């Protein structure tokens, strides 16, 4: 079964025996939990789109491993065109969910591991790449959802992994057996972890000699013994437990982050793709980060499209849409959104082929893309809050709107221009509220800041990739300090 439907995906989650905790309680049925379900719906849409004829070209592709039709979220990017299509697909997914749809992390991790394992084998004579290909075929053939698990909890940030007073601050190998390894530690704020069938564990930073036990990449099933998910709180998450749907805003879709505890998890050797090769830990981090920073040029403009649409609708509701300053601000929002997308597309079109055969986006442009994402969504939210008005944070609840006693006042005093009902205004304000303040968590803002690495990580990569010596040389030549270019013989 190469292409699951949305329903098959949701049903497949019911078969997992995952250990999920929320609000201090173990959740037996996480699939139908009202706080968790919107995040499952977001991933379900990645399965649904694969069956929509209109999006066949974006949402599906032909596997380079099996020749079968597969979901793009399990694919290897075998050309620049594949990189471009990923970003275009993510923009549409962002438009349809208005939030993080989680499945890209695994797709990006798959691609980073594919080419890194190839190069580890080339240097060390290991067989990680062959193992990885076999595992990936299984993922593609069963259309599984994979989570990329990179971010360690890190403990004392000034100390190396092997120097930490508590050795579990970074995921590490605690036992090597004839049949496999045992790993321990925790991965922080893992996107879509509960909703995935599999996890790809990767190191969080470049390791050095002495950190061998921490240089580990492997695949584990998300309901393996020893894994505990502690679900991340989201702003106003308990509104999802209330009756009605207005106060939640985006109640159909949501994101998901969880602390993923790995308490002595056994991994058979055929699922181990790096074990002790400190010299390649930096490569997998840099490549995964580049793929995912390119991805932000897809999802974040897509979510921005919803936000500008909601903001413009609010200006229609109050009949100020034609005012010149309003049109100017809406144009500014669209300018920011398209700039984000342009960066994602540019990083894709400048992609190059790796030794393993799959393509990597331009590392500098991918980091520039993500650096812009740490800034522009803040400006988008600022303008949205400006134009939506203070009611964004002062509207009465749905219960007040429905109240037989005072509902009439909410109806009367919150109605918009041209007979727009109070309910429509409350719904649109709640949507903006949920997107900007984080109810459809993680918030558009904070996720843009820290997802795929905090801004300083991009600055470091931009610094490394900017070829400053050659730029200084350009200046020295034109200033006449170095020999000027000869135009004639
Ligand atoms: Fe995909 Fe964006 Fe979520 Fe990352 S932040 S998983 S790119 S939707
Ligand atoms: Fe993210």
C-alpha cells in the first residue's frame, strides 16, 4: 500500500501503543483527544492531498528506490525540481492548515541522512547507507509518518555533551550489544512526535573526539518500550476542552510539540545509521538544518497567506478596506510573505547534487530564508494586530454570544458594517488571535524564531558561507590596492 488515505493514517495511529502524557495524566486514546486531534488533522491533510488529482504532481512523486508512486513527504529530492515542489507543496499546506503540519521534519531528516550515510560509508567503510535505504523503502512502501528528532535538551550550554554533569543531557549510547544499541536521553519540543510512526534520531550539534557515544543516528518506532511523550502546553489549550468552536479560532488544525524521553530504548543494528563517527555529526546537522530552513520558505508564507486574508477580511467587516493606509499595510504584508517564499524558492533552484545522488538546497540561501523567517512573521503579526484592532484580545466568549440573557448585546455591539454578524467578526478575530498568540500552537511567531534553529545558528552559517575573503579581494581590486582587472592585452 504505497499511498495511505487520511483515514488510513488516522486509523494506523490507533494501533500505536505510545506512552503519551498531557496535563499530568496518561492519555489512553490520544487520537481522539480534543487537545491533540487538531495536530493529527494537519498531518492527515498530507495524506489527503496525495489523493487529490489537482495536487498529484506536488503531493506525490515516483520513488527513486522502488519506482512506485509515493507521498512526497517520504521522498528523496532527486532534482532541483523536487526541491522547488517541496516548497510549493508546503505553501499550499500552510494555506490549508494555517499552522505547522509537522511532517516536513521527517522528510528533511530522511534526505539529510540519505546523503550523510553515503559519505560516512565512503570514509569509514561502514554499511549505514545500505541499511538506511532498506529502512526508507519500508517507510515509503507503508507511507509512514516520520519525525526528525534532533534537538537535545542540552543541559549546561557551556559544556560539551561528554562534559555534562548529567550524561543524559544529550541522547547517547549507553550499551552496545551484539544485536543492537541502547540509547538514553531526551529530545526537546519534538514536532509531530506523538503523531508519527517512526522517529529518526540525529545529534543536535557537531561532536568532537570524546563525544563518540553522542554521535548517534538511528530509527525507532514511536511506541518502542522506553519512549515517553510529554505533550507541550499550548497557549489557551484548555479552550479546546470547552463546548463550541469559536474561541479556539483555528479549531480544525494545529501543531504539536512534545518532550520525547528515551529511557533506555533498544535499537537493532539494521536501524542504526551512525554510531561514533564524530567527524560526520556536523554534516548531518548542517544538512538537516539547511533542508528545514529551506522548508520555512514554504510553510511560513502559506500561513502568512491565511493571516493576511483574515486581516483583510477584518478591514472589510469594519468597512475600512479602501482607506489608503489600510491598503498600504496589506500590501506590506504581501510583500513580506512573497519575500519569504522567494527565499525558499531561490534556495531550491540553486540546489546541488550530493555524492549520494539526492539534492541539497543552497546552504547560504536556505539560512538567509530562515533568518528572514525569524523576523518577518513578527512584522506580519504586528500589522495584523494593528488592523484587526484591540477587540483581538477583548472579545467576549462564545458562551456570552450564545447566552439567552446577554447574547443580544454581543450580537448588537459586535456586529460589523454592512450587516456582518457578530459571530462572523468573533470567528475571524479568534482565528487571528489563535495564529498570532499561539493557540493553534506553536505560535506563528515563536515557531518562526526557534523552529529549525534559533537565529544565531543561521548567523553562524551565513558567516561561514559568505566567502568574505573573496569579497574583500573584490574591494581591494577596485580600490587599486590589489592589481586592477586588465580589460585589454
Ligand atoms: Fe513543516 Fe513548517 Fe512545521 Fe517545519 S515548521 S514541520 S517546515 S510546517
Ligand atoms: Fe518547525
